[in-house]
């Protein structure tokens, strides 16, 4: 009887062991949404489309129970189940100011999200001033997840100076502290001032208060001299950041307490005479790596999971202009980048963010639907946009997946690329054609001349003039906003106040408005006619 019982226990044990082994090697791929496979030295990676049809996913955050959380720049927060593919809209942030380089940007989950389901987002908002221009600020807001809905928005930190560009915005939580990179918001002088929040790496408690061990008393500033940080990650007990340069010197930096990262006085390394002088008199920290020409560094994560041994102890960096994933090997101490590897160049298009899942899998977010192809079509006219933006899942191919791949009729086989593909010129060289100006003149006569007069001088005291008007020659975004949305508030033009109303022209095509405004600026303002269709497209996004 004892032998039979022992045999029974042995058989049960073998059965459980077999079941556990079976579970361990069970494929997590159902054979659908195949994109490609990537062969590393000894590891085969499967690439699948986790989701498509997105509109500029900006930030990725893997959460518990196989959920991947992500933001879209237009203001939505969503999540997708990485196994089943189920996708849920969790919230639409109501006061997001969304244009070409603004909107709902970075996101981070509370480290103990299951017990404390707090999700932090950073986004831009704006207020129309008396000058009818958008005055942009940004804020950090905490949401709480309840029954698949994000509720109870709570402002953690606000009044961060913003602009229509260079708002930085990548966040990280490390050792209970919230880190955020802020851009210079177009105010380069403020980046060296510890009393401003522009061009900084900030460090806060999760409630928005300032830690006592920050380098400056009662001040969230941790480091200064940043231009536009787009990546922020932790590894090797260190904080790393990626940062956009101007037309040169994109950077990856090792962030240290109270250090100066040079902008605007230093671009990249301290290698010019004027830069050397600045570096000698300040706590200037040189980058770990810099790229000229620029590659448009974006999201970045630290990888040290055994699933992909070839990429352990590396920074994984997404790039926009270079349309690639860069794997940056670190030395043992994490103090130097020893080698750069190139993947997916001109395969997925612009890459905005990368994140590591709990099993060592990776997620990549494309950014092919943003505005840059409209502004620089000669750079981005071949972007893969037929499926909208996508999130790509990259996982190790186990034996079952390898067998599935072997059964496919056709596969796409990718490998590491030996060198970087040369970057195209960024020279804009915008010139409006005579034909477009002629169309603009005809459209002006049809839609505008009855009020503003054929000669653009309007009617004194009743209809404001367009000739020599700061409303024509000044901020293009404001000019487009007024044309699209109309005007029903008093304005002052050349020292005279006007009370009349102007109808909006949302019914006109983007190209029609472009041609009208280029004609008006050239004919009545005597300024270059350089408004592009993309300018109209992005201002139209802000219409409610």
C-alpha cells in the first residue's frame, strides 16, 4: 500500500513537473500580427504589431497583469493587454493644449501600482491672452485607476513655463522620487538660472513637495543647462537622459546632482575655446555621447534583463529623425558608452519611445503621424503611415515560436546594421510659388476683400487694416487661429481699437487658407510668404 501511495505521489509530481515545464515553454504568440524577426548573435526576436491606428503615442508604461499603458499626444490615456490585445480608453484629459510639439506627453506609473493605482502625466495647457496668443504652461497631474477608468485628477505640480516647442517632458520614479526633464521652452537664458524651471531636471516627492536633500533649498531643481530632454531612465543606480541638440550635438547624459549640462553655452563636449572657458568656471558635465548631425534622440530605457543577453547593461534609445533603435553598450560601472549598435533604420519610421516589460520583452512606439512630415516632407515623405502609428512588441522566440515562424510562407528577416544611415539635410528652403500666391490673391478677393478692402486698408474705426499690421506680420499661429476661428473680441491694430466681429473660415481647405495668408503677408505685410499647409493643419487641431 505504501509503495502504491509512493508511486501515486511520484506520478503526481512528474505530472506537475511536466505541466510546469509545459507552461514555461508555452508560446505567447498566436501566430497573428507578425511584422518581422530579428536575429542577434544567439537570440532570435519576434516582432509583432501589438496595436495599430494610433495617433502619436508618446509614452509607454508597462503595468501589472500584462497591461501596457500609453498616452497619445492629442490627450488620451489608454492601455492594451499584451497577451489578448484588448484595448481600453481610460481617460481623455480635458485641458490638453495639442499642437505640433505640445499636448499630452510623458507618463509614469506608481512603483506599486497594484496597491496604489496612481498614474502621473505631464502635459501642456494654455490660456488665450488679450493679445489672442496662446500662453502655454505645463503641469503634472496624478490620476487614480478605478474599475478601468482614470479618475480623481489631482495637480501634483503646475505652472511649469511652457511654449509651443521644447517642453521636454519625460518622467521617471526612482526611490520614491518623481523626476522630470523640462525643456528650455524657447527661453535659453533661463536654463542657467536655478530659480526657473526651464531647461532642468527636476526632482520631487510624489506629492509634489521638494525633498530636503535636493541641491538647492526648497527648490525642485536637480541639474541645469538642458535644452530639451526627451528620455529619462534609471540603471546602475544612475539616472540617464537623452536630449535634443540644435542642429548639432544631440546628447545622452549621465545626470548628477547640481551639475551643469551647458546649454546654451556648450553644445555637446567642451571642445571649442569659448566652451572650454565656460566649462572651467562651472560644474559642467560633458555628455556620454553626442551626435552631429543630429538624430533626434527620443525615449530611452535601461536594459539588463537576461531574456536578451546581447543587450544587457545597455541604454536602448529611440530616434525620430534617424528612424532607428540605438543600443548603447555601457561599461561595467555605467559611466561610459563603449559601443553603439544600429537597428530598424528606415524600417518602422520615427520611433518615439521604448519600454521594457516584466519578462524582458520590449515595446516600441512609432511617431509617424506627427507634424514633422508636414514641415519637412523631404525628410519624411517615405514614412510608413498606412496603418497609422503602431506599438511594436519584441519578444524572445522560444522553440514553439521558432516552429511557427518556420511554417510561415514568407518572413521578414532583420539583423543589426553595421553603420548609421547618413542623415538628409535639414535646410528648409521654403518658398511659396507664384502660382500659390496668385491663388491666394483670388481667394482673398472672394472671401476677405469685402471687409478688409482690395488694398488691405480696411475701414478706419470699423474694419482693421491688414497693411503694416502686427497681426499679419507677427505670430503665424495667432494669424491662423483668427482666420480659422474668427474674432469676436475687441482688438487694437496700429494704435486704434476695433470692435467688429470676423467670421471663421473653417470651411475652407487648408491649402486655401495657406494661400490666402501667404498672399496677405507678402502683399500687405511685406514679409516672407512661408506659411505651410502643416501650419494650418496643426492650428486646426486646437479648434473645439
